[in-house]
C-alpha cells in the first residue's frame, strides 16, 4: 500500500471554503473594475470627425479575470489510491485579488524562507515593524512614497554609509534587510494605516533585553500585556519618527525628541527575533474592512489603487539585494522539484498512472460535504508542512518513502 500522506499535508475542506469566500468577495472588486473602466473612458475611434470614447478594456479584462479566478482546478487523479494532486488553478494575478494574494503569500514563503534561513548559522534575523500615524485618503499616496524613501535612507545609518556623532549603530552588525508594504483600513473611521514589515539580519547573540517603558508599552485595548522595549527598539522608534518628519537625525534629537516634535516617544516600532517564522513579511499588501458584504467601499478601492500604482510590495537591501521577493513562481511551485513530494508521487505512479481531470470549486466543496474519501494534495502545502519537521523526521520520512517504492517495484 502506498504510504499515506498525513492530514496536515492535504488541501482541506476549510481551505476550499476559504477560497470560496474569497471568490465571493472578488466579485465586488470586479464590479469596482467595471466602474473604473466606465470612469476611465478611452478614445477608441474617430467617427464623422468626432472622437468616440469607450470603456477602458484594461480594467474590463481585470474584472473578467477576477470573476473566474480560483473557480477551475486541474488535478492528476490517482483513482485507486484516492489522491488528487493539484496541477494548476486558474488565476487572474491581480494585486487586489484575494485568491492570488493568498496563493502567492504561500508560494513566496516556500521560495524565500530558505533564503532567509541560510543566514541563521552566523546571524540572527529580526522581524521589525515600522509604523506611522493613520492618514486620510488624500494623504495616503504621499505617505507611502515617504515611508518607502525614508526606510532606504534609514538603513544607511545601520550599514555605515551615514553616521550619527557619538551614536554607534554599526554595533548591531546589520548586513541586509527585506521590507514589505502593508496598508490596513480602519473599521472605525476609514483612515489608512500604511506600515512596513521587515526582516533585519543582525549580529548574532545581541543583547536586546527589553528594559525600557514608554507610551507604546500599554495596550489601550487591554488585550495585550504591558510590553517593554530594548535600546535598539527605542532608537528605531525615535530615529524613524525623526526621518519621517524630516528632522535632523542627531543623538541629541533622538534623546530629547519631545523638544523637536509632538511625539515624545517617536512612532510605534518594535523588533522581535523571527525564529524562522516569516509569515508577517510574506502576507498580503492590503487589508480591508467588511461593509455591506464587500471587503471595502469603492472609494477605498480607488484610494488604494492610486496609492499602490507603480509600487513594489517588496524591496531588498544589502546581502539580500540579489533576490527579488516580488518575483513569485507563476506555477505556485507546482513544477519546482521537491525530493520528498516527488518521491511520494513516484510511489503513486508505481501503482497506477493518473488521469488528468478538471473540477469546479463548487463541485469540490460538495464532494467534501458528501464525505468524499478522496484526498486533495498540493506540492505547496506539502512543502510548507515538510519545513516544520525536524531534520530527523525528514530523514525518517524519506527513508520510509524509499522503502515503499522498493516494495512497489518488486
């Protein structure tokens, strides 16, 4: 019998239901693109000396693609073994598509987590969050421009290209970083919260003990415990604030920031050891509020579209500059070799050759509702779980697969 794949490695009923929910919300964004196309009318022909205008086909194409995204799934069906291995799923690849954001977040993790892990032997990796106060829609685009510019400028103080007299920032041993842009929309007042999730590669075994209290230590909602900050975090909070406000980055201004601006502790920022968990850096660019069965209102969509137009969600620096975290395998890793998963598929093929089939999302969900014994599997899901195993568990699993394949050959 072919070695079973664990439940943690399958595409679950809940996974497909989550996709269905995203398909539901995508239809509202598709309607926004239709409306956008109407508003952005383009000259399409000259008739009787007059220019005739029509809807912008670019946005109509986006609307059509988004309506179909995630509905059609192609599998290799191993009927005897009761496995369906995902080969492809139709995608629109629009940056506002909830399905594509979720799928690409998983694939980005699969592609680049191992790049970051490669530095762990000699360095420590920190998840750093840099925020600014919420802004209204008319200030969002300029604020995004500002924080992206100021971030790259701030790194110069850590890599030594710029200095602050009597304040040594090179002691942290910074060698590289990746930053991702995220914009959330307030449920209370509709304001926008652009901020950066980053990974900093710093010297190993730094003493970043949390010993300082400030106004960011208390969670006003009462849901989180009081948090103390390290010296590194205190410097980040104040330096980041000064750079955003375009104040002089001096030691005196950092230590006496209340004298030069209205933010006595700077802006909210924190840094924590990543410990191999990079989900925050690889997640969605936008988050919305749920109003009237949609993700966000049309006006919000227009504001976000304008703010993100021409932006790169990810940017790398220092030793990570050679990698483009915006570049995600369009096949979602389904065609990328993976020893463990490829061995499992090979063991299935020793028993039977698969039949290529296509299924509609709704039919898959209905099959689960009827209690199907079929297991839907995917290389991306398998690889993500395999990464969580210890080296000993990985070796043992591969050995078991090899033994199973030898039995099938006999």
